[in-house]
C-alpha cells in the first residue's frame, strides 16, 4: 500500500519529479566525472612514465612528482657518474618542458641512443625516428587527437618542428625532440630534468637505489614501480581540496533541489496529509512516506547520473582522445551514498514539517 502511494505521489507532478531526478543525476555525474578526470590524468601520466621501462628515476632535491614542473636543475654530467655504478646498465637523461600552446602537453628532450637503451626503443608506426635537429616525434594518441601527419610542421614552444614520425604511445611523453635542441630553446645547456636508470637486473633495483643515494645525497631517487602509488589526490593536498570542493558543490545542488521539491510537495498536499492523519496515520508514518519518496527520486537520479557519466565520458573522449576518465565501482558507490544522504538531509525538514501538521487545520486548508 505504502509503495503504491509513494509511486503515485512521485508521478503526480511528472515535470517536478523529472527536474528533481535530473538534479540528482547532475550531482552524481559531477562527482564521478571530476574524480574520474583527475584520477585518470594522474594514472595515465604515471603509467606512461612507468612504460619507459626504467627501474629508477632520479630527480633533484624536493622535486615534484609532476616532472613537468621540476625544471632542469641537474648537470647532465651526473649521467656519466650514474653509469659507473655497479648495478646500473643504462642511464637516459631527459629534459622536460611543458607546452601550453594548443593544449597541455609535456615535451621530452632526449638523446635517442641513451633513451632507447633504457626504454627498448620506439615502435614507429609511420615515418622515421629523430634525424634532424628540428625533428619531432609524436605518439599515435596525440597524432589521432590533433590530426597530425608525418612531414607536417608543428609549432611547439615557440619553435617550428617537422614531424619525423608517429610512434606507439606509452614512453613517458607524447612529444619527443632532440635534447640539444630543447636545451638551446630553454636556455638549459648541459642540464637535465630527470635521469632514468635501467639496472642490470630487476632484482638489483634496491641495491642500485642505495648506490644512487650514496652518490647523490638529498636527491629524489624513486623506483619506477613505486611511482604509480604516488600519483593520487591524497599525495597532492591542493588537488584533494579541489575534489572536496567540487563534491560539496554537487551535494549542495542535490540538497537544495530536494529541499525545494519536498517542501513544495508538503504545501501542495496539506489536505492529503490532513486526511491521512485524520484516518490515524502517525507522525512516523508521514515521515516515512516523505523520506521514502525522496529515496525513490534519489535512486532514479543515481541511475540517470551513472548513465550520464558514461555519456559525458564517451563524448569527451571523442573530442579529446588523449583524455583519461576513470569511472570506478568505488566512486559509483560513494556518489550513490552522497546523493542519497544529501537528498534525505534536504527532505528532513519538510518531512518534520509534514508530521507536525494539525489534521483539523490541514483539512480546512485551501
């Protein structure tokens, strides 16, 4: 009986019900997309760095895990010293620059021979590897997203490069140029941002890390297998605060819409509430009806929100193929709980107000 009554109440004003469900759906979608986008970008960046195939990454003291913002403060001569260590097989210095023209991209300045020794070399899809000083390699994801062809000119970092080849993605950056060219352009002659180290055997990584620490005390020395675990929002306080603010905004939207919808419902159904109370309905029964209807609307909004999240992700990936948006079961569950709790809080006052209606006054209400 109560289920039928709740369903009829929800369908009595279909437009208002649809708007309420849509508001909850937007709340859920906003939470899932914001978290999925930030988590996806960090995860994808970490996986590409891990895909270089190095065992150890060396950065200057207090360097950020976001290598694009670490500059180039290390002398490239450090690479020769690292190569002399007992457990080191190959060392690849890399100069990293951040490009914000026509998108946000990281550019690696590499020495092809040392980079190939550590990474195993590029898989060239089209064209050739770097040959001339003004050549640039782009990965297949970037080429597809920007519609780049071999032989065309790319204006990157206020410089014109010729696309020499398109390579398979997963080697750290999406754009690669000669280190010497990037050093001249950035005024970082004989400098590097990071050194990637390949050990003679993977089980010698811990010993090699100790050797590098002894050689370069104070420097950031990270095994690549641990790098992925560092790329989380909890490791970056500002990012965690941003996510929390966006979740708070989403909850605020759901709370206000549910509050307004339920409050309006109570005003419109004053006489109906009076009839129920005159027939013996208790305060608990009235509150149960209001909160059950709210839960039904929230569940409908959650279902629509999850579907909307997948739709937004699909559209975003069509427009920006290089984006990574992670939609995980964990955040599906959390966004569901956030939406339901926020909705119930929004309906709490209207439900309390309805339970306190005097049946005589309610029946006389026009």
